[in-house]
C-alpha cells in the first residue's frame, strides 16, 4: 500500500467529485500540534478506514502520518493531494525534511501491504511542522549566573531572574507521534506539553549561562547572546528534545533580566574599589582627599588662624609620607621628577629616589645636591628654616608656596 501523488491542477476544487472519500485537515493553529484527519466524501464518516483510492490532502506546514494497526506505514511532508493505493509499496515523501526522517521510519515504520486486504484500523494524523511561536518562560526561582571579570578579580555567583519567549519546531514528526501523542483520539494541543518543555528549557539554561559567563559576558549582556544560549541549551536538551521527541529550539528572546539589588550593589562596590588598583587613580584620589582636608582646615571657623595653619601643616606632613606624584607618574607612564630637584614635598635623592626634607637622605645618607631652589613668601616675606624646603602654605599669611615664591 502506498501514496501516489496527483497533480494539484487536475483536481483543484473538485475533491468531493474526484474521490468517494478523502482525508483532510484544513489548518493547524499554533495551539494544535497534532490532529486526527477528518474523513469526508460520499461514503460518509462511519469509520477511519482508508479505502483503496481514497484521497489524502496535505497542506503547507503539515506532515501526514498514516497509521495502520497502530504502526506508521506512510509519511508525507510534501504539500499536495495523494491517492491511496493498497497494492503499492509504502511510500515516504520527506518534503523539507529531506532524508532526516529515513532513520525514524526505518525503525518505527511497517512496510507491508496487508495482502491487498484493508486493515481494520487505519488513521491519518497531521503533525504541525510550522515554527510554534510565543511560548512564554519565566524563572519562578532565580537561576545562578557566574560573574567573571579578570580586570577586577570578580568571580562569584549571583541570582538572575529572566522572562521572555521562545519558539520551537517539530523536526521529526515520527518521533513526536510515537513518544509523545500516539493514538490521540482528536487533537494534541501545545498546552499539554508546554509546562514540561518550559521547565526542561530553564534547566538547560543553567549550564548555558555557565558557558557564556566563562567567556566574560556580563549579566546585562545576556540578551545580546541569544544565539549562543540557544545552541548551548539545545546541546543540553539533545537527548530529551531532539533524540526522544523530535523537537528543536528555534529562537530565544529575553524581555527582562534582573538581579537582586544586593547583588548589583556588591558588583558595583567591587568595580569601584578596583579602580584604585591603578596607581595613577589611587594617587589622584589621595591627593584630592588631602587637598580637601587642608581646605576644610583653613576654613574652620571654630579655631584660630594659627591653629588652622598648624592643622594644614600637619596634614601636609602626613601626606608627604606618600609620594602621590610618584603614584600618578607610575600609573600614567609619566617620567618621574628629576633626582635632586626640589618639589613641594622636598628634594628627590639622586641615589635612592627618596623624597626628603633635610640636608641628608635618611634612607641612604646621600647629601642634598647643591643648586636646589630657595623659597621666600612673596606676600609677607616669611622664610622657612630650610629655605629650600618650604611648607605648602605660609604660616604667617596662608599664601600657598609656588613658583612665585622662588628666590631668584
């Protein structure tokens, strides 16, 4: 027994006249995955038995399975009109599936003609092979996502909640019929399997997240890597979906991706702190903090001017213990200050590059080079005890020491 293809043009619009009975399924909505074919024609709809010469109509987006005595005997995924002939060998019209159904048919199909006698139980089932759209998913429980950032040294798990839609397609109608909905009496609808598919897909998403996280993808960029996620999820679901049910995940779309506020704050704090692993940034930050502290001390209304200046000198002395300019220079690749030249912090030892204030280096004992600049306040004439090593501000008038105070 087999199907013989008939040219569409010869019987278009004349099915009832051309055939005593024929099987048809006008349309399959995205909510119906499999439907039993309806027998129509002059002989009525008393039984599902396919008579010799019956017509079989296959529409776009459908795959027709002829089941005889509980076994699949014919497969047709090519749109068209066919005549059933009980005297011919079983036929398989793969259509767009090419040879992908051959293995399944060889394993589950039955190639025999019943000796020319009609089987007592024959049915036609139509499988929806269109892309099934708008399947919603959402994480009722958060999924783990590993945050990896080599620059900041971050490597820990956060919780991710995501919502969106996915599409799937039945790519092996034989497997789907046999393992999911065999011998359904009417229709097999998407709702009967949607929860199972969604839960399995979310489970496969956990390891898929792990895979893209190892590439350094940020949680906020997950939606930009849907193709990598889809491929990874399908790899995880190959045995369950593809090999067992004949289903493939076609596309994935994220509508929202959220993490708890505490996880977000944790990431931002680490990223903020990591900025100061850069010597230049750290030096600039500490320098600004010192300048702000000195400014506040000078503007303190609760103390005498001399006390304010004393506070500033103390802050300056503490700040001089750290070479902020060296930090900035090292961080930005700027050449450090020349050895032996005065700086606001003191003079730089030509031997060990230590910034000093006295006449001899306390680290290596080297003598302060001659020719160092001398300073005198250009506002009030005050001179420091060591004219080559002034404070940052004049203790008499508060004027900052700069190039204008250099004694020519």
